[in-house]
């Protein structure tokens, strides 16, 4: 193996050339970055990751190609106990190497730096010549080591002691307590969980107690994926650490709790919202990650086409009326509302929001946080806001009759009100207000528009596979059914960049209802949502499903994705 590696190093292409071949850098950028790195004695790959030009996984993929070594995604690998036992745990940590499998006497080892001769020498010392290097990111190796069974055994006694120490601190909410030397190992482990999730662009972290392990899952592009697991002995320490960070009572394990904290990742502040829930096997923890770097506040980035954008801008010129954004939880409604506020924000307008929670902060917009414990609900705050001479009011969600009535009255008395409501499509938004108890004629008079939406995963442009529609064997049953009506150019494949999912990122698919005179008359008469849908269909209404199928034609997503979110 050592001879092969030496040959690979001597004949390798330059890293900058590999970045260009992978489409990560332009040719003109390479010399500029190289010159800066040489002047400052910085390695090119490390610098590009530091400034966010490439991700850790993209760097690992480039290094694998440069040294003609295989790339490995450790998240999809179940490490072998036999392989882990071959190299002392201290060496795994100090040299950032991770042995994960033995096949036919060949040890497979993940490294993040193929040029680290000391790592190769240590592997050679403990296992001889029969080993194969795989390249992955440093954070994946670090996370794999922390969650490995060897780590559990080595640290089990320490973790038990830490768990006992944390119990003694029950009720203490000073986050500085956790930084004591005796808790450093748990602190590092929890930080690894946060950093891995943020680097994978996850929206949520789920820590779920099972019978004998603590399962870690991440929601990436709207889909939960298993990341790793920890021993049950580590569970108490991990949960206590997170609860302390969020200012929660670690001695309270029988009632749900909610909190928040900020985590610093690559010199930017990431908002972490924590929710705990007692289950029969222990406390389940869900952490919502609100990374402002990933929030796009313009209509094009939302995925709206030019016709919908013009229609939306025209509607938002109303000086009064109620505009609703509808969809289920996690469909991007808040981001859409923030984009509207960003579009409307100006020195001439007094904009006030009522939110639970405030997820993004704006200049010149007065944002108010709901606090139900102190009696500040949506409804009570709205009454006070109406005395503040607002032009535009944004309400985080209409969920009860009192809030709905105040919102409608505000819309009818010279205010533009923007809010969200939980309905499946645009047509049922009006019916939902009536179901809450608002009189139909008030709904018809106040409602100026409804934007209903879902989020679909976008195909990874680096690995999507072309579909040959002339070969039915190349099509799934669903694709074959739809290929008679629309062009289906691509399907998902999977590569290192998209963690073998075939998808990278999400964008919205939409339908927008702007009531005309006929629809308003029907609303005031209390028409059912089913009849309203029939009326819209007669008017050739452009539905969310139509929008999704257009994205399929453009090669942006798949039939399966559209069916998943719209049926």
C-alpha cells in the first residue's frame, strides 16, 4: 500500500486542477487563491473550506480524485467492531483516522489527509501492509470516532460520572457550568453533532432514545436520515448538555420543555430551538436549526416563476386586505412571508410583526415575540399593535377565532395583513376562516389573495441521470404513466456531493388564488371548499400540481417528489 500511495502522490494532478474539473472553481480563480495561500502559508483546500468556497465533503472528494483513492461517506457505513479494535483509540483521535471494515484480510481506513505520512505509518505499525485508504471529511471522521463503540467503551465510566455530576446541577441554568473541565468530552461530542448537522444543511436534529441506543437523525431537504447512534450510557450526558445550553431544567424529565440558544459555527451565529418530549425510553430532543446563511429572501430564490412573481407584487400593492400563505408545517410559509416583508420594507411604511418565534431579524421592521406564559398571545398583542399606527401587519399564524377576527377587522380598516394558515390548498383557506367562526361576508370582503405551497427536493445537478423515454424498461411505472403527458428528462441517482440521495436543496411549488368578483360572491354565500375548487378548475386555475409537473419538465425535480408532496 505504501508503494502505491507514493506512486499516486508523484503522479497526481494539482488540487486546483481537480477543483476546476469538478466544476467547483473557475480557472481564473485558481491562481488568485493559490497566490494568497502561498503568501500566507495556508493549504489551498483548508482555505477554500474556511471561506465557504467549497464544503468539507467537496474537498474530500477532490483529494480522493487527486490521489486516485476511493471516497467514502461514513454516514452510510456501519463500522466493524473488529476493525475498530485493531488500532488504539488514542491514535484514532490524535491522527484523525477511522478503521471501519475488514474484508478478505484488507483493513479499510478513512483519512481526511492522504499526505499525512504519520497516519499511514501508524496504520502500518498496527496492521502491516494490507490496508486501503479511503478519503472523507475531517468532521465525519471526528463524528464517527466520537460515536463509535470503542469510544463508548473507553468513555463509559467517564460519562456515568458526568451524568451524576450534571444531576447535581438540577435547576441551574447558567450555561457556564457546562464548560468545567470534567464535561469537556460531552461538550465536544455535542458540538460535533451540531457542526455535522449544520454542514449537511439539516433543518432539524432528532435525538431519539431507543431500547439500547440513542438514535441521531437529521432532517435534510425535508427528509429524515439516520446519522449515527450513541450508547445508552451517553444519553443522559448528551441530553443534559443540550438542556443546559437551552436554559432548561435538567432535573425535570416528566414534562415537555422548550428553549433556545445560539451556536457559533464558522464565525456566524446559528439559532438553535430546542424541544424536549418525555417518552417511555427517556427524553426525545428535537433541535430546529435556523441558519440565516440558508435563508433566501427574494421571490426568484423561492422558486416562483415570473408570472407568479408579477401577480404577487401586484397583490402586495394593496394598502388594505388579508393575504394568506397556506400549507402544512415545514412547507416554507415563514420564508415566503419574510420575502414579502423584505419586498415591502421601506422608510415610508410602518411594518409590525407578531411572531412565535422570531426567526429572522429585519432593519426598520418592528418585530414582536409572542410570550404565552406572560399573557402575550397573538390576539392580545394584535390589539396593542393596532394602536401603533401600522401600515402592514404580519401575523405568524392564524390559529384561533380571536386572532382571525382581529386580523380580518384590521384588513378591513386600512391595513395590509399577511399571515399563514394551515390548509392543504389555496381554495380551502377561506373555508378555514369560516370554520374558525369568521362570518363568510367578512372573509369575502377582506381576502385579497392566498399563496399555497409545498417544498420539493431539487435534483443534484452533478449526478442526475438522463431518462430514455423510448425504452420503457428505463422508466418506473409512475414515470411511464406521466411520460405520455410531459417530458421527464432526469431521475435521481446519487453521489458524494448529495450524500447519495440524488437531491440537493429544495424549492417551492405554488398555486396562487386571487379572488375575482364571482369567487367573492360565492365566498360571501358560504360556498364549500369543494365547490370553490370546481369553480377554479373551470377557470383553468394553475394548481400546485401543475407547477410541480413543470419543474419535472425543466429537470429540477422528479415525478415521485411532486406526487409525495401534492397527493
